[in-house]
């Protein structure tokens, strides 16, 4: 499977990762139910305010699920940044991956690659991590 995502959405995620550095940024991309089309960017607040961990605020998460239901949307992408490590899911990321249909996007903003941040996508199902190709649509 390949994640197809627009340059605009990629740029929005990368910008959020720069703005929220040194903390990890996080959010979701939504799309119509059943389409797997990443359309609408929804940045979230990292309730942990941490450079090594992210979590959605439970109230924000509840509001997100209500919004998704009201708009006949689903979560296509769940993303966050790694500030000092590669863009690969940590043990914690894997343990908390609860949306088997989602693409899990990680962005690395570590200093040695600051000019071109890593942008990688994974499927995480039952603790198994599989990297997938990313096609950025211009």
C-alpha cells in the first residue's frame, strides 16, 4: 500500500514540526469514509508537551471522533514528529497504535537532517511495523 498525500499537507506537517520543536508535534489527516484519500489537516495539541513523547488530550480526541462522525470522515493519517531520532516508530508508538487502518506518518526534525526532514509512513497492525512508500502529489 502507498500513502498518497498532497505537497500542501506535507508542508503543513513539516511546518508544525518546526514550530513546535523541541516538543513533538502531532495531528491527523482526515478523508471521506472508505476512500483512503488524505484531504483535511487537523493539527492536535501534544498534551504531553514533551520532546520524546506525544499524546492527544482526551477531550480533544473525543471532539475529534465526534467531528469525524458528523462529517462522514475517517482518520487516514496519524502523524507526529521525532525531534532527535529517526522517523521510525518507537516501542511506545507501536504500543499505542490503535487505528489499524491508518497510515502512521513520522517526521524527524533532528539537527543533522534539518535541511530535509525525513517524512516516512508506516502501517502498524498488531504490533507489526511495515514501512510503505509515500507519493507526494504536487
